């Protein structure tokens, strides 16, 4: 049976056998439409050459036969465009295997596509806390990180972008300090140009005894209001005053910039949504993250999820844009005799995941980006967070943070906090 995953391997096979025909073209695009049906897009000039056109029809006919039901009829399968750039408009092309002059364009229903990696933002470093699964201790680690950075006198801006399952604000702010509005409200109000009126009332400051300060921008305000109705609208693109669409991740960036100029933070911590999800994509790839902390607990689901993401970044040729911002974090590491064995297994799996993203080095060659499995400063080397009874139960986290002491935080989160000190202090090597 032919399913979506077979489309590209078969297309490569078919086009390889017709290299001579393809060689006569300036370029060729394999267009996978929203339904996953393939058309070939060709330069206009090919249509004026009847002999070539016949051959291309035959190539498409053969391809269509083999990838059915992911094809159109031969008549509908070929499209002509004046320029390659024009044909690619609104999407980015990636090369089809090693076939010269042939690219794939992929039309997706979602807007954020994981493949356009924004450059590191020039303002305060944006540290994204991401995971494939929920319940791995990510928000708790973020709260502890915010506290620790504030203890060092830093101004810390915290954004709860896990809008579908928010929880950070209750962890860092007591009920009487919760602001009236949150990020969801801003995204909805921005659609009617009313977002900025909310800015003064969409953050709360932590009352934890720290020399620096924590500014928390929650997912929702004190009262959730019509949260489901708001959530269903906040991912909308907006038409700007010139009628051009502005994607919601661009809108989100606009919000982060406003918040940055308002609060002048030294560092921005972002709690992302979990999984290979559109909102998570915006946090990981669109916000100009300085560092993406990839939370993992040992288990197949973690690694298959991350593997899918890494394969995609490699296929699209963007892995080098993001690989030096990634760092693995091991959440909820057993705090008993299993610890060492657990971490060794996790390191092995993590290395297997990252290895493909490292440069291959010939003997005697100096690599820009290559790490051994046992290298402790490698991106795959897990920053271990200890499971600790005292941290169990998010509901009491706010209460807990009030009484927390440095030794206790260091014992559970020390590796992560040291990493953040280095990352925020001097940035990562490239
Ligand atoms: N270091 C830790 N030790 C023990 N329990 C923890 C630790 N970190 C988090 N937890 C608990 O694990 C659960 C999930 O944590 P949370 O931070 O909400 O995870 P996530 O944000 O990944 O969903 C919560 O009940 C939390 O109290
Ligand atoms: Mg969470």
C-alpha cells in the first residue's frame, strides 16, 4: 500500500530513471499539496517544447501510477510557472535527495512549520523550556531557574506559553498578585488592535525574597473568562493596516518585544507547549531562542518524538541553524541507587539522537561541532534534575518557593542552574 511516507522515496526512484529528461530543465519542483497529492511544477519554457512536454507527461504518468492515491490525473499533474521563486511563494523548498535541480515544496495546513529557524534575538537571551511529553518536571524547573537567577540579582521575565495547559503563574505568584490579563487575552485583543491597552495589567511580580525580580506573564488572567473561546481565536493570523497577513507567531514576537521594552529583563524564560505542536514550534523556532532546553525522561516516546523533529530539521537542511542552541535536560531522575544506571542509559539514547547532528571528522581534522559520547559539556549530555519528594505536587509550589533554600534547590536543579549561569553570562560557543 502506498502511504504518504512512500511519496518521496518513490519520486526519487522515478526521477532517477529519467535523469536525461530532467537534465533538459532549468528546475523542477515536486509540489505536495495540502491533501498530500503530488504535482510537478515546471518552467514555462518546457511547455513550448512539445517533445519535452510529452516526455514529462510520461514521467508524471509513471510517477502517478506508482504513488496512487497521492497523485492527480496526467492532465492535471503538470503545472507551469514563469519562475522557480514565484512557484515557491509562501513556502520554502528543500532538495529532493541528490537529484540536481529538483526541489520539493510542501504545503502544510499549519502555519508554523518548524523549518524556519529565526536568528537568535538580539535582546535578552530567550531560554525556551520544551519537551515532547508533559509531566516531566519542566515548569517546576523553570520556576526554580527563575528563582535562582533572581537570587543573583537578575531581572527575569517569565512567559507561560503553555496556553493549553497553563500552570506556571500559580507556581510563582500568590493569588492576590495574579494580573487581570494574560497572553491569551493579548493575542485575542490584538486582532482588534486592542492588545497594547492590556500590557500594564498582564504581568505579576513575584514576592519571593530575591534581590532581583521576577516578572511573570501568565497564560490567562486572574479570572480565566471565556478561555476556550479565546483559545480558539488566539492562533489567528491578522491582517495589518496594509491588508497583508501577519502570522500569529509574528504577532507573538511583537508581544515579546513589547514586554521586553517594558520590563527590560536580563533574561527571558519561556514555558513552551509540549510535543510536535504548532505553538511549540513558534517557541522553539520562531522566537529567536538563545537556548532550547529539551526535557526528557527515559523512555521510547521521548526519543521517537525528538527523532522525528531532528529528521525533519535535517531533511530541510536547517539543523545547523539550530543545533548549537539545543541542550538536553533529564527531568525527574531517580534519587536512589538506580540513578547512575538511569543516566547512563539516557546519555546513550541522547547521544544516538544528537550524533547525526554533529559534524563528521576525519582523523587530524578540527571539527567545529563534534562531541564524544562521554563529553560532559556536549548538548546531548543530560543536565540531570533529581526527583525529590519535597518538590512533588505543583499545587504547593508557590508556598514551597517561599521557604526554599539554596542548598535544596542546588541539590535538585544544580546542573541546570550552572548551565544557565554560563549560557546567560556568555552565550554558547558556535
Ligand atoms: N524535581 C522534582 N522532584 C519531584 N517531583 C517533581 C520534580 N519536578 C516536578 N515534580 C512534580 O512532577 C509533576 C509534573 O511537574 P511539572 O513541572 O508540572 O511538569 P511539566 O511542566 O513537564 O508538565 C508535578 O506534580 C511536580 O510537582
Ligand atoms: Mg508544565
